[in-house]
């Protein structure tokens, strides 16, 4: 019988959170696949599909391995974290993390190029597929070097700290963290922050011109709401990514062994990060909603007069293009 301790409740909470994330991702992955490869919609769906697939793998491992291992306080089929199962889980996670990090960079740069520079010819479906044909083996190579190519350490799922840890040999430097993990994580967050900041600024400047030409307060408010939605969508996906990798490094230093229960924030942050992309599509993308309804999954009601935020965000430059057309036909100083 499982003793009901704080750790048990935290493990159950993580399991429920991961299960919810798994359901959200599974609801979205098929519609996104159809939009990307069957209906040939915006190439952004190809990037999103890769991202959602890696997210599904992560929440699967969290739901069916990490959360149960925390609840039962065991590594399952092995006595310690150096066994094959924790290391295999860690290797799979690192491959998905590396690929997901590069995907976030591609996503952010894609939005910047399309919205800020108004170039949609660079990120064609063919070019994106070629790019990921390189990024997928590169992610596998980085995972292999981090997990098996250095003698110092490897990444594992660790129920003792309610999340993840490096199994490091004392006296040896953590080379994977120094030369792969930290540089890649930092670069991803910095690039994403810069790109999304430029996008939010561009959309804000664009909506000024639109608002100046509108006759009613209601239309101005609608445009402002769309601007806020853009900002939320662009920042939400990268926010929990940054939170996850920073807490993974800060908590061991700031908390240590004094409050291991707080380490659940790391695994919860990773789970939320793995659900953010699908959740944004489920909430705001009307093309995904229409695909869900056409599949017989009309499980939610949605107002028919809601704004086409997702359609604009799919190719990323509709609102900017609208602003450009409006301002060229008016005498607005914007």
C-alpha cells in the first residue's frame, strides 16, 4: 500500500497535469497534421507538428513513468538511477528537448521573418522539411554525445528530486551541461525573446494605423484585443520553456536538499511547456477547431463571430498587411 505523504500527493498532481497535457496534445496533433501535410495550409503547421510530436513523447513519459515513480518512490525495474530504464527515459527526453529547443528557434525566426520582414518565401514547406531533415539527426547526435559520449555524467528521470537530475561522477566536470545544454537553452530563450519582442512591437505599431482609421470604438477595442492575443500567443510558448530550464539549474543551488518538494515545479514546468503549443492552438486557432468538428469531436461550443486570430497567426502577416493597406489609403501620420 502506498503511504500518502506530501510526495505522493505531488506525484498524483503531476500525473493529472501530465494526463491533461497528453489529452490536449492528442486532440490537436491530428488536425495540425492535416493542416500541414494534407490540406497544405501555412508552413507554420509543419513546424508546430514537429513540436507537438516531441511534446507528446515528453508528457507520455511524465504521465506513465515519472509521476508513478514519484508516487511509488521507485525507478521501476532497477534499483537506482544508473539503471537502463532511467537512462533510457533521460536519453529520450534529451532528444526531444534538443529538437524542441531548435524547433522553438525555427518557430520564432519564422514569425519574425514573416511578420516583421514580410517575407513568406523563405520558410516554404519544402525548405522547412529540408531544415528538419538536418535538425532531427543533429538532435540525436547531441543526445548521444551528452548521454553516452562523455564519461562524467548523464541525464536521468529521478523520483528523489521529483523531476530530473544529472548522474555525475564526483571530480569530473559536467561537459554536456557546459557545452550543449546551457548554451542551447540560453540561445533558444534569447532568440525567442528577441523575435517575439520585435513581433509584438510590429503588431503594436501596425494596429496604431488601423485604429486611427476606424470609425467606432467597438472596432478599435476589437483590434486591441487581437493585439493582446498575439502577444500572449507569441510569448506563452517560450515562457515555460525558459522557466523549466532555469529552475532546473537554480533550484539545486538555491534550495539544495532542504526542500526537495519544490523541485516538482521543474517537472510541472516541463509538462506545461509541453502542453503550451497545443493549448494555444486549441484555444485560438479556428482552423484546428474546424478540423476537430469535421472529425466529429465537436466537444466544445464556440461563438461563430469570434475574431480570426488563429487564421491571422497561421501565416503571421495578415494583420500587418491589413495595416499597410489601410495606412496607404489614409493620411494618418502613422
